[in-house]
């Protein structure tokens, strides 16, 4: 590959991962359309490069979230069971489910998720509608609010619903080669009633594991091109670190508005792909 093309891929991944890192979405959501639309790459090779960037993005930006005590590691380990099973199921369904049907389904899910996150504008310190239970007591935690400097406790509930939604997120992630954070964050926000900062950090911690489960299958099929995946992964590492630091300094209200806007834009893009 020419040096010019390598630099283009690097800076493309850099810009995508800055936005993805601060939203917990990784960069796969933006890299796949960019590689297929502007680079005219095969969709399967673009998905393979995207999955590599998802893994790199998650690993690079996990440390700032952990140091800031935003990531709920115990909850992530539990929910990853459903996400990984969904990713493995998605790999088995690649080539079976019509791509146009997936785009339309995904657009609908994104629009519903955007609406649910939009209507929930206030984040109480103790989320309403979630009752502490014995089985989920070990998952309850708190995080430091950078604006006020105080600890904000939160309660984790409705674990079975969360696991079901994580399975669906992993399934669609493997089929479309995108970071499943775009579905995990709304699921944690609406089903588990987690604060948006905790949802974002925990999602970012999880998407690397989901990406590994899917990337192994694409690698065995020879659909991960190293000359494309390498600069994309490097750009994702640099951008995701910057995105994580931006998240730590962004207000919750602005973060929610930005995330809803991104969901709507991506949903419209997926809808156009499905309608072709």
C-alpha cells in the first residue's frame, strides 16, 4: 500500500476514534462506512479492519476510565457473557441474514434507543424504578463527579433484561462489524438505569472482548488485511485515548445530547443503506 494511503487511513481512524472513545462506541461505527464509501473496499475486509480498531480502541482508552473509577468491572464481566455469546452467534449467521434487512433492523433499534435516551434527561443519584436486590448488591457502586467533587452512588437492577440486550448487541456487532457500544450504552442507560458516564466507560471496557470473539472468525477466513488494519488500529489507539480524556471533562447533559445526535445520524445512514 502507498504511503499516502497509509496516512489517510491513520488520520481517518484517528478522527473516528476520538469521537468513538468519548462516546464508548469505539470507531467501528464510523470506519466501516468510510472504508466502503470512500475507499471502495470490500465490505468484509472493511469489517475485519473495523473489528481490529474496536479492540485497539477499547484497550487504549480503558486505563483512564479505570483510574477515574467510572468502569464497573464486576458488571462488565457479568454482561460480557451475553455479549460474547451474541457475537459468536452473529459470526455463524454471517452470509445467512440479508444485509439489507440488518440495516433496516439496526436503524430501527438506533432510533428507539435515541428516543429512550432523549426522554431520560435527569439522572438522579439513586435511580428511580430500580430496587436493590441481593443478587445484584455486589454490582452497586459509585463514581466521582468531576463537576461537584462528590461521590455519586448508583444501583444496578434488571440484570436478566440487561443480559438479553447484551446478547442482541453482540449479535448485531458481529454481523455488521461495528462496536456494540452503540447498543450497549442505551441498554445500560434504559434497562439497568446506569449513569451515562458509567455506561460509557463500562461499554468501552467490554467492546474489546466482543471484538476479539468476532475478529477471530474473520481472521481465519482471511478477511483481515494487515496493510489496512495496521494503520487503522494505530490511529484508533491514539484517538481513543484523546476521546477518553475528553469524556472525563464533558458534562453529562452535553454528553447525552451528543450521543443522541450521533444515534440519529447513524440510524438515517443505516436506513438509506437498507433502502438502497
